[in-house]
């Protein structure tokens, strides 16, 4: 099958914005992963996205993906021309998010009876029934929702028929996130110059306000008073001003916060930590949470979006109100103090993610959804 994947941004050519935030979005990561995994299944993938910079190529081979960057201001015309000429053998269309130019691919697909699957990975992307673009988005063949909340939004806001919607996590390669154990945790703490008996809380996500970094700071002020020998590791790029706030707070709290910044491979931190915290205010299905759970970390998360799909209260972690620093601190403290509960929760978390979110499970299902009906 020759698949055309459409996404707003991809390989834009810059790693960070001037304010410190990484340019690579979750949708872009999912798009790259899905394209590469579909290629592994034997499919061909053309990825169409915006051309934002003069120096980026209009077309290139990107790790086996046929990457096409569409030129402004006539992206709609370029899509039609390419699909009629250089890419006239497309069998199916797969859209991640709601890039404006994707509606022209949907119209083309309708003209030539090709299936279109639209996948949403965040609540903010859910479209209503008003406006000409939204009306076209509502005419896709199939829809993928990464969470139940997004599925419900498709139905309630977009007026999409429930039978056209599949709930499917975006998935991760769980082999890259081996389950940790106490021996590994102690060795990694020693390698970082920490007491192997200390407890480590991990935040691994983009450091921006929507991720609840202000709540994170309030939580740590409470926990540091209760357990002064514990450490908070903050892993991820983000706003320079917030990263500096965390460094300042660390100085005030006995250097107990380790601000690591952006890393390409966060596995060491998942392996070393005792508890994962995710105080985000709104989410789809957080990739970092799936990675942490696959690594055997019990998590305390906001009671929102995709967290509800994978965190079962008092079974493999806890969900609390996103603004409630006291509740976060209470649950984390309970886990810090109960070695057996942490171990059981972590094992349950790892099993859930390996059973339901591994690429080996997710991608064949996605391939079946995208494929033309026989």
C-alpha cells in the first residue's frame, strides 16, 4: 500500500525556538514513528508537510520516507498537481491533526474514491461542525482517536458517526524502555553522585506552563519539607524563563532540583527514578507517561485526558486534580514511603503499556484502519 501522510510540520530545520522551546511537537514525533513503522510493515509512505524555510528541500528521502514540503501560498494547488503527477499512485491518505492544507487532499480523495483516515492526538484539535474546512474534515472515511475523550469529542463536536471512529494509542517502542528494578535504580543514583537510598521524583516533559510546571514547583516545596533528602529531576527542553525559575528554586531548596534540560535519550532517568509526576493541565495521550510506565514507574498525574486511559487510581498510579499541589505531594509521599506498593504499581504499569501501546500491537491495527476496503 502506498500511503500519503499529511502533517502540519515536519523536520523544520531548527531544533529550538528563540525562547528555548524545542520545535519538534508530539504530532511530528508520532508522524515520524508511524511512517517508519508502516514502512517496516512493507508499505510505502509519502509525507506531505509545510515548507517553512528557504534552505529546506522541497523533496527529499528522510530515513526512507518520501518527504514533500509544500510551498506557500498555493499548497492546495501543489497537492493536486503532485497527486496527479509525481504521486499519482497513492492508495490511501492518513492525516495527523488538522493542517489546513489537508482538506485539499480529502477533496482529491473523494474525487478519486480513495480512503482518508484522520487521527487526532490532542483535545485542542477537535473540530466543530461549522465552517467549510470543518465540514470537509467531517467527511473522512475513518477516524482515529488516541483517547476516549477525543473519541467523545469527535462525536459531540464534529458530529462523526461512532462506527467510523477507532480508539487507538499512538504507541511507543517498548523495547527502548526496559523495565527497571531496585538494583538498577541504586546503581544509577550512585553514578549521579546521589545516595542510593534517596528517593527521586521525575518530571520528563516539555517545560512550559501548560505542563503544570508551576504546580510542580509547589509540589516540590511541600515534598522537600517532608523528605529533604529526596531529589527532583526535571528532564526536557522548554521556556528558558521557567528553566531558570526551577534553578533558582533549587538553590533555595538545598540544590534538590536537578534541571537536566533537553536530552535525546531519557531512558536513564526513567530507570533511575522512583516516582513519575505529570501535572499537565490538558493532554492527549502523553508519550512521556507511556515511556515512564513502560519503564516500571508508578505515576501521579493530573486527572485529565489520556491520563484517564492508562492510570487506574490505586492500581498502577494516581490521578489528582491538576492544580492541587497538596494532593500531588500526598500521593507521591505515600509512594516514596511504601516500597512494595511502588513495585506493584510499577509492574502493573509496565504490563499495561507493553500489552496495549507497543508498536507491534498498534501499527498493524493502524494499517488495517488506513487500508482501502476490499
